[in-house]
């Protein structure tokens, strides 16, 4: 148990969860500066020592769309692979899959949006075109022996269209699961999700697709990130995406801001007595250096406040004021 642990009472969800660290991809894709490859390699290598189940190291997108991650191959070849970690990468199309497969990922994370307008803005394809590419990619990755996860963006709301039809989200998930995707990630791309919505969607997913690994990807745009994580966890969800330092956001989603921060999520689960496998102290050490990595101040609530049992010296005047009062 870590120093932050203060578990009291029965757990209302799984005793163990897995964290997929997405800062190298979802975080660095939106930063205004391009982080040099050397610094990215050092960042991923440091994260690899923290105990994450997965690290989403980069994306194989067009350099015009996401210039910050144009060095995907170099990063994948140069980072040190830690035995306990699965390294994955985001892939939007067949061209990206071919590039990814040349780098021996442990799995690939395909992506499309549940809403038409966001899919067109982000991927420059209709949903139908994306779906066709993804089905072909599942077959190609399967033939190469690489497991596939599909991330569905904007499932809890679209910044262009508003509410998104849950039935259509479930149909899309089922289509990819039937085609061979081992996992699906339900993404709250712009922080529109709220807790009972998340719980209802997770319950529906797990009853419809009990064999398919479910991951939840949350942004803290409106401050509901951790509440949504707890809501998902209480329905039995064990896999969470999160970004160190709360980095992140989609460049094609107006108003998008950071992912739920990994240190907040790990600290919360530590407090609750839920195992994450992540070394919070090591992670905070990395977060402390992230302002240097991205060239701007990275504000982390947990780094500022410390874990909840970090105590402080009482004011010096107390001893004198209460002298002799036991
Ligand atoms: N990797 C590298 N280059 C790629 C590529 C890929 N995966 N896919 C396409 N390209 C190149 C093409 O070769 C072409 O290059 P050229 O102009 O030198 O001939 C150019 O990009 C345009 O190709 P096209 O098929 O017309 O793609 P597009 O411009 O319609 O863009 C995507 C489609 C999907 C590649 C692009 O929108 C993209 O990468 N989006 C990712 C968005 C993202 O990651 N968002 C955040 C995470 S959800
Ligand atoms: Zn995201």
C-alpha cells in the first residue's frame, strides 16, 4: 500500500484497475511546441518505470494533421520497452497501420468518432469511410498477430452536434467487437460526460459486450473527470486512460482541454484502497519535470498539495500559546 492509502469501508467496485498512460500521445499532440524526440524518449522511458499497464506512446497520423507526433517511428524504435508494459499507438487509417506495424507495437488503438461532424473535422472522413477503414485495419492487424483496441471519440457528447445517440454508439462498438477488436475505449473527448450518464453507458456496454475489454477515456474539461471515473469503476470498469500532469486535448474539438490527470486518478484509487500498480512517488517526480518538457507551466493539483497524508509542521506559536494546557 502506498503512503496515501486511507481505505475505509467496503469497496463498491473492482479491487484492481489498470491505467493506460496517454500523455505522450493525447498530451503532446496538442502542445504548441514540438517536443524533441530525445526528450520524448526520456519521457516514455521514465513513465515505463512507474508501473503502468499500458502506455500510448504516439500516433501514426499525417504530419500535416498532427505535426507534434511526426517522429512516431523514431520514438517507437528508440524507447526502452519495459517487460510489464504494453506499448500501444493511435492509428486513424490504413497508411497509419502499416507504419505502426513496422514498429512492433504490443497493440494498436484505432480511432473514429461516434458523431459525424467530429469525425469529419478530426479525420477528414465520413463515419462510413472511417468504419470501412477500421474494419479493414482490424483484419490486417489480426493477420499480423497484433491485438486491436478501438477508441470511439465523442460518445458522451459532441462539441458540434450536442447529444450523441447511445444506441448508435453501442452498434458501432458491437460491429468492431464482432470484427475482432479485443477492446473498445469510450472517449469523453471534450469533457461533456457526467457521472450517471457514464454509469448507464458502462452498464449497457458490459451487458451487451461482456467479452470485450472496456476502457474509459475521460477529459476534465468541466471538472467532472474523477467523478466520472468513480461512476465507471462502480459499474465494474477496470481500465482507465489518463495523462500525467493532466495534459491533453483534441486539436479538432473546440474547447477541449486536459485528460483526467494520472496522478489525481492514482492518488484517488490509492486512498480508496484500489490497486493501480502505479508508483505515485515516481510519477510525481516525472510530473515535476513536465513544465520543462512542454515549455510552459504544467499545473498539477496533487504536485502542489502533495498526497493527502503529507503533513506540515504546526505553527511555531502554538507551543507557546497552549503551554501547560496538556
Ligand atoms: N501517416 C502519415 N501520412 C499520412 C497518413 C498517415 N497515417 N495518412 C495520410 N497521410 C498522408 C498522405 O500520404 C498524404 O500525403 P501527401 O500529401 O504527401 O501525398 C496526406 O497525408 C494526405 O492524405 P489523405 O489520405 O488525403 O489524408 P487526409 O489529409 O484526408 O487526412 C488523416 C486523413 C486521418 C490522415 C488525418 O486527418 C489525420 O492524421 N488525423 C488524425 C487526427 C488526430 O490524431 N486527432 C487527435 C487524436 S483523436
Ligand atoms: Zn483524449
